[in-house]
């Protein structure tokens, strides 16, 4: 694993859409992330979640305040403080935890997850990302969670440069293609921002993942399927599906506790996920099929704690239907790679923070019980809705 493949070295089945793909040959129902990683790296590769101390323009007032209604952002308000070296400390601690859990782990991906992980002066981003990549020789790449309005050209150039030597995945909080839903979540960006970001990101050597939330109040089944169809239109390399869930201390949690909002029920969610995956391209990697929160914070739905069972039920529903991912995918009239690269529409308030020299106010560390060890799930991914 000393010479990890870069994004440009990917096996054809991750990128092509012709003939039978490896996951289909293996008899899978969808292009599961864990198997895709094994195929790509020839062994087990685990993500290790890192809190590098970022804040969010939806919290610090650059676009608005208060944050998304589902996001417990108290832990990354602009007043916290973090020492930079903690990034490598966290990564090494996470690697040790994962190594104890599995017989053999061949590589690690440093996953910058909480808050908006491209929202800092670009020279600071460069420093933090390289610190993680050099923390251990088994680190093969980065996964970086961000908002679609936080990727000015300077950030994309940095990621393009890193992707020449490492696997780099940029995880966009798309959530939905419907602006009414984005407004309900208090995202403070529109789907047009997402289109602008992905059209400037595509073809630069790093991969793009869409984070999508299913079960937003007011969204019909047809509306969720419109979000599914956009995955192929925009040419995302991977997708992460989450059920909407509520946790304590959030505006959404308060509304759920007050009985004003109901979460999607389990059977409906499973059918919706299968309907969704049938409509995305077969080559898109499926990184998650449900979300989960630490049980002590979760309000509803409790069923999302049963992650393995949910995954099995999704597989069973595919088998019952006799279908697979992509069976209802309709290729867009304009292939993603033929879409025009638009001008950079990053808001000036965000650009000012990223393109200024110096450091954003940084953050105090999370208390010990919230370190990556305790929040990491079995696939090394904290699975939260707050990962942008
Ligand atoms: S979910 Fe992401 S964009 Fe929304 S408040 Fe939390 S960190 Fe910010």
C-alpha cells in the first residue's frame, strides 16, 4: 500500500458504464462502498473520522446563523479552539482503534467530517490535509465533507493537486434538488449552488460524492426520485443516502418532541432507498444507505440504529423485485462530461474567508466522550447528518 492508486488510477468498473461491472459480476444488488474499496486497493481500507476544528458559514453568519435544522452545531461554533497537531493525533488514535477492531487493515482514509471542511484560508487547508496524509504511511487518501457554496477555485485547485498523488473524495451536502426542502432545512444555499459546484469540480482528478437526505417533510416520493435522477445528470461518482433523523438539542429535535414532525417509517424508507438506487447510474458507488446517531442523542426514528438490519432489508427488497442499482436509470441527454464549466459563483462572504491569509477562529476540542473513537461506526464513518 506504499503507492496507493490515485483517483486517475481507478479500475475501470468504478468509472465506466459499459458491459458488466465488477459488482454485478459478484452478484451484488448495488455498488457497495466496502467492496469497491477492496477491489480498488486489494485489501481492507477504513475511514477514520477527524474533527479538524472547522466551523461553518451557516453557523458563523457568513451566509446565515443557526445552522441546518437537523445539525447539532454547538460543538463547532466559531469560538472553539483547536491545536493543529491534534489532527495527526486524532488520526493516529483512530488508526489504532480500527487496527484493534479488525484482523488486518491495509489502508486508511482520513475523513474530515464535522462542519465545513473547506471553510478556512486555503493555505491552512493545504497544511491540514497534508498533515493527515503524512501522519502514517498507510494513509491512502482523504474524504472531505463540505457545502456546495464553499469551493472557490482556490480550493478546487488544491484538491486537484492532492489528487495527483492520493485518492481524494469531496463529499457535497446536496441533500435534495428541491429549494423548498433546502429552505426548510435552513441550508442557506440552493440547488443551483450545487450544480455550480459539481460542474466546476468534475474531471479534475478527485471524486465527488452527493450526500442526500430522504424523508424531508413535504417531499413526495416523486420529489425524492427527482433527486435520484439528478445523480446521473450531474455525474456524481458516489452517493451517501441518509434517512432524516432528529437528535436532541436541534430545532428539528424540538419539533419532533413537540409532535409537529413525523419521521419516515422503516418500510417506507427501505422501499424509497431501493427506488432511489434503481434510478442512479450502475457505476455510482453507494457509500451509505442509512444514517445513524449516537443512541444517547437520537430522538427518532429509533429503527435507524439497526444499521445492518436495514441494509439486509434493502438487499431483500431488491431480491424480491428482481432488480439492481441502475435498472431504471435513464442516461441524460447531455453527458455530465459534456456539461459546460460555469463561472465560480462562490458567495463573496465565503470567498473572503477562504482567500484571505491568516486563520479563521478555530475551535476547542470536543470532550473525550465525543472523540472519533466513540462516534465512529463500524465503517469508520460517524454517519451523521451534520457532515455537510
Ligand atoms: S449540516 Fe453542515 S452546513 Fe448545515 S449547519 Fe451543520 S455543518 Fe453547517
